[in-house]
C-alpha cells in the first residue's frame, strides 16, 4: 500500500490526530487528484461495509433456517 493510500485510509478510519486531519484536509482542498482519490476510497470503504453487513445478514438467515 502506498504512503498516500495509508494516509487516506487513516483519514477515513479516523485514525489521524486532529492536527493530522486538519493538515490532510488542507491538502485535499488544494489537490484535485487527492480529493478524487479520497472520494473513490470512501466509496470503496462504504461498499465493503455494505458487503460485510449483507454477509452477516445472510449467515444469520442461514443459521435461523438450519435450526
């Protein structure tokens, strides 16, 4: 994973300190490419979250049906 991707991931997962978040947000405001990449990765994280939720739902449904 590239350094940029690690920073984006840390930002999305709220692992950055307030100072790091502020500095990162300033970079995003001044860099169209970074802003675009951030939006793409946010969408990817949301999609993965939905897939996990669906998987959990399906497994719970299977457990109920097999009981």
